[in-house]
C-alpha cells in the first residue's frame, strides 16, 4: 500500500512542521522577553568584549593576547628617562606638570587589544551588557578587584570617577564624556551608563577606557589641586619613591588583583620601573650611551643616523633596531593659532606652507629617513587620497558652498621642491597668495595694506632639537618680508602657554587611532575652541567640520567611518591649519641587551610592557660593560 504509506508520511511531516513552528515561536517570544525585558526595555546578553565594528578577535575563553609571551619571567628593574620636570602626581587635571608613568596606577573597566582596530576586553568589568542601538551600557564588576590599600573597587567608585572627571578633571573629559547623561547603580556589582540621544557607537568603549578613581581617597581631597601625595590605585604598579622634578620609581604590585586575567598575562613583567628626568634631550642621549638608563625610543633622525656609532653599539651591548608597525601616524606639523588676526585668512596660511622646504630638510637634516605627511590620518585607510569618490561627494555636497572648491577638484599635496635649497618658485606662489590677502612689501617688510602693520610672529618650541628645523623655515619666511622669532622655553612654560592659547605657532601633534570618534570634538570642535586646555589648539570654528565630526561619531559600520573620516580629512587639509611635517612607519628603538621580548609584535603599538628582563643576558651585560669601561 504505497499510497497509504505516502499519505501517513505527509501527515507526520505536517505535524512535525507544526511542532517546529510552535517551538520557534516560543523561542522567539522568550528571546524577545530576554532582550527587551519584562517592561519593554532593551537589553542584551552579557559579553566579555566590545568591538567598535564587527566582532572581537578573541573568544570569551581566550587565554592571552597573541602578541605576549604568557610565560614571560617576572622580575628585575628597568631604567627609563623623561625630559623636563614634574610637580604633581595627578595626571587627570589641568593644573601642574604630571610625572611620567602615572597611567599604570589606575585600572579601567575595559582594556584594549593592540592587534585590533578598536576592541576592548573586560578588566575591572567581568561582563558587559549593551542594546543594539548602544543607547546605554552596563558593566558588572569583578568581586576580586581591589585598591592598593586592600579596599574593594565598587560601583560607587565608578560613579564618583565619572562625576569627578567631568566636574573637576582636565577639560578634555567634559567634552569626551559630554554625552553620558547618567551613571547609576543597578546591582551590587553592576553600574549602568545612559547616553544622550543621537547615534554614538563609540560611547560604550569610551566609558570602558575611563580611569576609575578611589572615592574613599579623593572625596576628602581637592581633586583639582596639584599633589605630591601618592594616591592608591588598582593597577599593576604603585609609586614606590620619587624626588620631585628629578626621579620617580614604580613598583609592581606583588598581589595585584588582576595579574592572572587573560588580558594581563605576559604583561607588566618588570618589578621596578625607574624614570630619571633630564632637562635637555642631548644630555639624555649621552646618558643613555653611558649606561645610565636601559631603553630609548629615538625621535630624532640625525641621532638615529649618526649618534649611535659608539663601541657599545658596535660590540652588540646596545641593540639598535627599527620595529615596523601599522599604527596611524596622525599629523605633526607647524600649527597655526588662527585666533591671531594674521593667521585667520586661509590664503595666508597656505602661503606660509610654500616657505617650508621639506625635501631640503629631509635630505640635509634627516638623512632621507622620512615620508612627507599628506593627511591628518596618515599611514591608515582613513587617509584621503586622490579625488573624492561618490560616497565622499555625497557626504561633502551639503557643505559645498562653504568649502574651498579645491576640496572637490584637486588632490591635496603639500608644496614640493628639488631639495637643493632654492625655493624661489615656491616663494613667488606665496607672494601671490599674500598679495591677494592684502599684504604687500614696504621697506623690505611685509605689511598689511589696511592696517600698515608688519607681519611678525613667534614660533614657540619646547625643545632645542626643533630649532634646526624651525630656523631654516624662519629664514625662508624672512625672504617673504616676515619677521619670525624662534623661542625655546621650558616644559612647564610651554604647557601653560599652549593650554591658554598664548602662542602664534608651535610644533604640535594630532595623534590618531584606527577608530576616530568623540576625541575629534576636542581636536577641531567649535564648542571647545575657546576652552582653556582643550586640544583644539588651532582654534577651528567651522560648522562643516562640526557636522563631519558628528557623522563620524555616528558611523554605523567600518565602511561609512572610512568615507566620513576621509571627507573630514579633506576639509582640514584644505583649511591649511598646519604646515605638515613628516612621519615614519617604524619604531626606532635602542636598548641595552638585557631584555627578552615576544616573537610577535602588536600591529598598533610597540608593546614595551610585554618585554621582560632576561636574567642571563643581564648578567652577561654587566661583565661586558665592565670590560668596556676598562678599555
């Protein structure tokens, strides 16, 4: 009876389909209740990590990051150096000059991996909950987390940290956490942050980066004041000793609560980290070669090319190495303060670009080591290139009548020379732009035709090493009739003058990440342009820039983030707010041969705190040093 068997089979299959439909419907209903809560509030399953876009690289049960040695030996001491001075042990406020290395005192809720564009994993936080629209985020704290004085890290500490940083911390934090409207305790170990309206995918990760402060210590103290009383932290290091302005030593916390977490395995291997301060970078270099400290990241091309030809390097006691990286190099350059009347005209700023001879500088001062920077997001996919494509045009079109026409029709490229020092052709272009802007030569001086005031300004520096770059630039400007003074001041004075925007031009850096977002408000936003201490040192107030910043922050995926960032890059470049310098795609490091380091280097960081002291190398080095001194 094949027909009957077929009918029965069809009947059974139909029943099975009905059962499946019921099961799936129940599952969906349960999922809805789980994800939306009993009262309709959106929720999400707890996770171990947050990615800006896409999924985290490391699974929940990961053992360690790929770029560490999980079995690295711990112990020993490392000696490092710093330039300048310090007068406070609180690096989170505007006042004073903070000591180097203070970031190791405080843990944050999350910590970033250095081989992903922007992903953070639980540190103080055991788990994270967040709805799909990212309108809030909740963290469940680890019960074992504690301060150096033995007291537990609590939800109250987290809430206190947000309020204190926004109200009394560096002005940067007010802008950075400006869209966080509420922090509340929702459980014994759980804290929830609610964000203001508007799409801002980055905010949960930004809150995850926040340094968490001990409420029991700071609530009885004036957080805004400078202090030389070491505060308790929750991080891997505590302050052991210091001599204000001269030295500071950090000791690894032996019973550090987080030492065995996957995010910390293979990291923080040095028992002691000691910094000596030097007032002069030249003296600091000589001290390194004499063995006064162990590790140095070299930032001066001339030094890299010529200053390490010493017996210790030739005999292998000092290792000199270029370590490649994929880290965005951002923008370094001569920074205009456009609050100054003579720099408000874009044509004037463009004209002064023609007076900087990068090719001559690179050939004669840098031994050809550098590439010219052509983007605020250099060395990354975020950098604009060529002419804007269809997606960028769509983003820029609403601002077309407010933007320079060059944004749409010409690729940005800084002025170029033959490198021989003859920049007459470029200076002619500069004169043309200056004349269009109302400047003319009178008695061999460049004078404003309306006010009859001569063009004179100061380049403010914080290190003598910048003088050899700035003085040839000033000489070229003099050929335009511009009187330029190059002035070097100490670190404290430089910092204060920059914070108060009391400068004409400085050498500055705008560091960038692979995932730009809320920090762009502090770099270029109109709202902070007149706020003391903001990083909008240029003084940009441009509605188009403001709009692009908000679009970047609201980017729903990686593709849109790239297009929007490139569009912002084009606007900034055509504003001629800086005279671009140069960049390098390697870390130039020199170190005495006492270290071990992982086989894998992280893509986006040097990873020095994954290194360790190799006891056999250190013992051998002592003998070799003694032998070298005898000779």
